[in-house]
C-alpha cells in the first residue's frame, strides 16, 4: 500500500509537462528568462534565434497554405499576463503545405514587442505569432507534448511613421484590458480576417525546428518566419506597452535569442533548385574557359 501511495504521489510529476502560472515567470527581475526552469535552461533546440541569412540553406520546401485565413470571424482579445492574445470563434483556420506532416489548426495569435526573432542581429519593432496545433491533438497544450505538435508562423513588423489600420481594432480592445491579467474584451461589431496580418508576399520564409518561447519551452515547434514584413507605428507600439501584468506594465515581452547549436535554418524560395544553380555555374565556368582560350589564341 505504501508503494502504491508513493507511485500515485509521483505520477503527476512525470505524466504532466511543466506548468506555470502567470505570476511564476517574467521577462525581467527575479523570475526573468535566466531563471526560467526546465527545458528553458537545459534544452538544445530553444527559441527564438538570430537568423544569419548568409548561413541559411536555400531550398524549396513548398508553399505554406493558409486555408480560410481570408474569412472574417469574431474573436476576443485577452491580457494573459505576458502578451496580448487574440482568440478566434467559428470554423477552424488551417495551415498546410511546406514540410508540415499534417494539417494544423490555428488556436490563437499573440504579439511580442519588440520582436523575438532577429534577422542578422536586427530586432524589429513587433512580432506576431500565429499558433497552430497538429489536428491529431485537441489543443496547443496537448500538442506541445508531441514532436512537431505545434507550428508557429511569425510575422515581423518594422517601425513606420504611419499606423497599421488592420491592427487598430485589436489595439482598441487592448486599451480596455490593459488594467489587469485575465481581462478580456470581445471585438464587438468587428470581425478579424487573419489574412490581413500576412504580408502581401508570403511565399518566402525561414524555417527551423525549435521551442515555445515561454515556460516550459517545449521543443516541439516547427517555426516559419516570413521574410516579408508588415509595418507598425511607434504610437501603436506604445499602446501594447500599457498592458498591465502582475509584475508591472509590460514594457517589453521578448525572450533573448538562444543558441542555434547544430540546427539548420532553411530559406524557402519557390522553385529554387540547387542543382540548377550548380549547372548554371558550371556552364558559366566552361564559357569563361572557352572565351579565355579564344582570346589567348588571337
């Protein structure tokens, strides 16, 4: 009986992934990123990363297919204590294509200010994450326990002198929920069209395998960072910065970049063929050789 009791006591610690509440971690202070527990410290495939463009592997992984992203749906904006999150209602938005092993369902999108991923060590003003889970599972929480369970599409926003009108409804709701963690506001009379939060050219992207960027940092995420960017004004960023948390106003909410290690970062380009490029180079070398030979024979 004592052995059974001991097993029952220990079981939750081994069967349930590390979970934390909004007050257990922060982006600064005593509970900042350097003190995040578990895989956040010990993992070898952590996110975000710096993408050194000259070191990426150019290839054609296939286009990302955003199904129903052009539909308009109602949603609500939530202050979850670490970000401004948009939850959708209605038929599921689906992500397919590229090297995804299955269809992925969009659960929510949220913002980081400034951006979490950097490109050639340049950090943009804002980053939006579309968080999807493999349709084999019920939600992101369950999917995060399984390899390639989650697919996140990230969009970077560069600073502009003009407002981005597409995010205005979200910012209006943000002002009403900035007072405290757990507050939410329905987007009354306004529908969200996710497609508007994708760059006009979303055919190219960077891809790598990584983790959630918040505790417990599960390494089950397929990342797709679109190369084209949207824009946002400083005034709009300042509205995000008014978001209230248990640790003060959320003036920033990005995790520092993590070591890439032995991972590869791929740069998807439609129709790219390394073989064709190699063949072209060989032809150029051969032609140059013939031209040189001809000139020296004159």
